C-alpha cells in the first residue's frame, strides 16, 4: 500500500528523527538517482532533498503536511512509509 497525498507528495519516514516527511514527486527523481548511483556504497553520501514534516491535525484527527516548514533531509535517512 502506497501512502500518497493526491499525486503530488509521497510519505517517507525519517529513520533518525522518527517522524514522517512529505516529499514532492519532482524530488523523487533525485532520490531514485541517488540510490541508483550509490547502491552498495558505504558510507552513503549526505545528499539532501527538500520536504515537509507531517503534523497531527486535531480538528480532523488526522495527519497533514505542514507547508509552513520546509526542511532539507538527508536522502540516506529516508525510508518509504508503507
């Protein structure tokens, strides 16, 4: 099951910080290229991608993207959230 928000964002888990991050589909191309180029390499480079944290919306009792806070996340710390 892919957790997507519309067709513009995919949800990833930040393994070091333990929270969910929304990544724009345009940035997914960068992530795929990163993993293809660095497959099997150790240590992995610290390339970054822009994303938005997911926050709890108390009114709707659900998660939503916090578009007010854009951050850069290291690609190597992001895992697709299923």
